[in-house]
C-alpha cells in the first residue's frame, strides 16, 4: 500500500511538472515572445589562415578554449559568425563545427562530458522558448572546440569565430524553468565521430539508454554531404519518435537542418528503454569517402520531477577516453588528418 501511494505521488509530481512546462509555453505565447532580461557574452577564437580549397584534414585545428562562466543564471541562446582580420563577415561554410562542452558535468545518454551546445554551417542562430533556460553557475568550466575548413575557391586570412551566448539572470518575479541538453551520436560516445561513407545508400546507428527519466522538448541534427535523414527511435516499443531530413544543395551539401519543438508536453524518455539514432546517406560518387559521414542529434530535455541529473565520474574509462579525444593526444588539434566532434 505504501509503495502504491509513493508511486502515485511520483506520478502526480511528474504530471504537475509537465503541466507547469505547458503553462509556461502558453504564457510565453500570450506574452508575444516576451524576453527575460539577458546579457550577451562573446567568445572569440584565435585568428587562423584558411587556404582556398582546404578541407578540415589540412592544417592544424585551433586548440580548445577553456574558460569559466561569469554569472549565475540561465543560458538561453547561441549564435555565431565568422569574420576576417578586418572584421568583415565571412561565409558560414568556413565553419565545420563548434562544440560547447561542460567538462564538470556528464551527458544524459553516456558518461562523457556534457555537450551543452553546438553548431555547423547549416545551423541557424537558436534560442530556447520563453521561460526555459539551461542553468549555469559562476565559475562553471566551459570548453570550446572548433573545426574550420575552406571548401571555397578563395583564401582567407585572420579568420576568427565569434560565438555569442545569451545569459539571463534570475529576477525576483520570474525565472526560467530549468532544462538540460541532449546529445546523441551514431558512433560510440567517446570515439571519433566521423566514419567512412561507402558508395550508394547506407546507414549508421548507435543505441543507448538515458540515465534518468526526462522529456524531449526540442531536437535538431547534424549530417554531412549526401546525408538524407536522421531517425530517433524507441527500440523497446518500436516507435519512431523523431525524423528529420536536411535541406540540401545541388551538390548534396547540407544547407539547413530543421529544428523541431515538441511543446508543450514533450516526448517521454524512459531509463528502462533503449533508444536508437540512425543516420542515412546516399553517396553518388561511386567511391568510399574517408571520414565522409557524421550523424548527431542535439536538443533539450526536461528531467522528470524528483530526478537528479547524473553526476560526472572522472574515473570512468569512457569519460577519460572522451577527455583524451577532446583535449588530449587523441584530439584533432593533436592529430593530423583526422577529426571528431
């Protein structure tokens, strides 16, 4: 009887949090996108030269940037731009990818460092819906990894990546509901995330289980040239939860990946279920494209009421390998000719 009552209380709290999130979204709509007061913080990478027609396998990627966040509050938006030595804006195609990583926190689906945000050339500026925010604390560690390349016929000098973060502080009358990032890749979590792309149609998948119960509120994705779709499935139930297809150019290059919101209630993620992410490609070149494929989902989740986000374990072998691949000897800036996200 006591166990039955406890289960009812947990379900009641979970339903209450879901309805609170729904109410916040509705309020946000009626407020007409009202903004919570925020400050913009800019992160800028060191300048590099990008010769014409140079892929990410040419040259040495920038060293990761390590810093401390300056405020207590919530991260609510991310955007970027590339500029040259004169401050003039450059084509977004020069960005291969950028990742923002919290090394003192762990991921939902694996014990790697928490990826709190990222972007590629296909990623538009994005912000969280009204009244939602990723909680941060003054002094939190932030790691920024960047990969640039130049598929264009023109060379560029003094190329810098500017990353703009919108951080909001709590007010006495209003503060955002706390959400957490979601990240899942089609390759093992701490390995290099590029893979060889065979000719014709192919797929690459990875399966994982979340550490705690949560609800998926939004999702976007990342694919390379010739990518045709990303699928996120509940293997336990056989249900397709999310599928997206890129907007591609004439040469198969990915120009835009849609972002989808599952508001107001989200999609339930259960720690007793197995989930699969699958990237599909159609390579028309007739040859293997070395390191030509990638596939990842990024989004936001709201942990279930009463759930505690899993703590990082620095002694975990997967965490240690992730560090080795991100900032250690296995990192792209320490390895010529290979890369990972």
